[in-house]
C-alpha cells in the first residue's frame, strides 16, 4: 500500500489494518501481513 494518490486514505488504511494477522519489524521497516502471509503494507522510516 502506497499513499501516492489523493483520495480517502484514512478508510483505505483502516480497511487494510483490519486484515492484518501478523507483522514483522526489520530495522527501520515494518511489514504487515494477512492470514495467508501476503504483504499488505510496508512502512519505512525516511
């Protein structure tokens, strides 16, 4: 999930977060995964 276009980012983020079943933090990066292990979102410190 990347916030590249304008729109209702809040509702898209909330919809994505409701699907998170696991997460992983690697250094400056956090990854969120669904129940099948698919990457839903990646956040990086910049």
